């Protein structure tokens, strides 16, 4: 609420009290609705969500948009205090930490009769709410789907006789030729940053190459990283990434999303692969000088076709004082009709019946590409130890890709360090995680029953 609005509301409240005091009847509340709060991080979809929830008839819903750097800590500080938003939106990788702490309601049984579970992309339903992995226990539902798409200079591609690459090998060849023939200063730009401050930039970029080359990050059934991450397939994928990096703009080893968008929009690079959430940045003619020359395509695959899953899930806090109202809102938000309204104003749905609709495909020039791409998504660990695993991977991937460390050495280092993290946290492997999670689940159910 703006300061002006706050002052006006305060004056109206004072007037109401005065009328009541002098004998007039106090005005009745406009509506006796429950009040609900959602918390997310500050970006355009958060503002769009506030527009959407203002149409919800059965509760007064507000959306709190906090700086992304404060997003996790604000939510989990509130959890510790057993308060905060009724419906927190979490990154998929936060779920393990939240469930382990007993902070979320178990939605598994509720979903069976209130949600069209068969309409969701299976990987999304799992990534945004399932914990432990493959347990079929759900603590959330999709709030905002996301996937990377290929953005390319159609004028340069026409001049070179290229079509959008369908394999990573083809994309590398195109990027090398574009740079060699000086059709653009760089062939391909990416967010290669691996520093902790860059969160999961290089990790989510490289993961989809590794998966498409036939590699895996770990075995979730055994919690083994050694012998899985440091595989021949992943070595080939990391060597490939190092070659692709050579076609990128100078200094791109430190590129984040903003620098990547700028490289394409200012003509420094002919193409990138980036989250569709940044789509509006490429169609904004004021902020992107190359907007008229840009087109969109599905990101490539290789031996397989796998793309990194982005986006977040929406959950019900175990500490909400309005459990029934929160669940009723969640049912409304996840319905097909509401999801169609969500995509009209810039949201992204994980429902296949929405992604396949003309309403979605016509809402933005890259939405048709998104609909095809999102069915290829895969996510990575959602364990409470996620951040520790992420930092190790990001640092070593960046060093290998930028030529500072041998790729095999980097993979061995990642595997050794990540295995040590998991072994310390789960000395009995997945069975150890189940025991820990069971405690959190019991706390969650106890909190649920107390409402």
C-alpha cells in the first residue's frame, strides 16, 4: 500500500470511529472474508499474481514480493517463528528443507479429490511438490513453470543459411561459423557464472547438456554421486561446454542473466538459450535494439532431449491460521479456468491442457516454443543440502568451462565433495533420509491437525 493510500485509509477509519461514537451505526464490514497472504520474490510475475488473486471471490489475498536475495531467508525465518505467509512460493530446491523442518502441509490425500493431477507435466508435479524423491508424497503444486528456450538472430541465420539447431553439436558448429565469419562478434552467449552469488546459473545451463549427452548428476535411489557424475558421458558434455564457451563474448565466464540478455540485445552475440521468464526482455524494442531481429526455438538436445526445469511451487504453511481458506484458494488457483487467466497476464502453467490451448500459445511470441519445450524438463536435487551441493558444482564447472581446470579433474572434485556431503547427512543413504523426513512429516501433520 502506498503512503498516500495508507493515510487515506487511516482517515476513513477515524471517521468511522467518530460516527460510531456520536451514536451513528458503525458501517458493517464490506465482506467478512478470510485474509490470506502469499510470499514470492520481486519480479514481474509476482506483480501479475497480485492482479490475478484480486479476482478471487472467497478471500482477500495479498501477495508480498520481497527482493530475491531475501526470499529464502524471509520465508524460513517466518517458519521458525511459526508464522508468516499462508501460501509461500518456494524454489523447487527449497522443498526438502521445508519438509524436513515440518513447515508445510502434506497435500497428498487432499490433491486426490481437489486437483486434476493427471493434467500436469509429471516432472513438474514432482519437482514443485514431491518429497522425498519418488515417494509420491506431495507438499506443493506448480505456481510458475519455466524452461529455457533458444533465442537467435533470424537475420544472421538467414544470411548464413542456418535453421535453429536441434542438437548441441549443430549449435556449436553454427556458433563457431558465426564467430569465424564475423557475422557477429560472438556466436553464442550464456550465463557461465559459477560463483555462489550467481546461484544456479552455470549449473542449470550445463545440466541439460549433460542429460542430453546421456549423463546423470547422481542416483537418487542410492544417493551415489561417485561413479555417476564423473562418467564418460558427463566428461564429453563438459568438454563440449568448454568448446561452446570459446564462441562466447569476452568476459562471459562471469556472465549472469542480465549480461547474457544484453549480449544478444546489443548484437554482441547471435544466440543464447535462456529461461522463458526473460522473454519480455527480448521483445521490448526500447530496451532491446535487436528485438525485431530475434526469434525463438526449442533448445537443442543430443543423444536425448532433456531441458532444465525452472519455476517454483506454491505450498500451504503448516502454521496458517486459515487452513481451509488456503486450501480452497489453492484449488481455485490450480483449476484450468484460473490457469488460463494466469497465462493471459504473463504467468506460466504446468498443466498440459493449458499449454496446449490457443489462449496460451497466442499470449506471447515464444509461448508455442514453451509449450513444446516444457514437456522435456527435468529437475535436480531438492534435498536440504541443496545449496552445499550447488556451490561445489558451480565453482568447478566454471573453472573447467573457462579452461582453468581439466574437465575430468573438475568432475572428480565435484563427485568427491558432493558424495562427502551426502554421506555425512545420510550415512544410511535414502533410508537415512526417510527417517529424518518422517520426523518432519509428523510435525507437519501435527501442525495440520492443530488448526
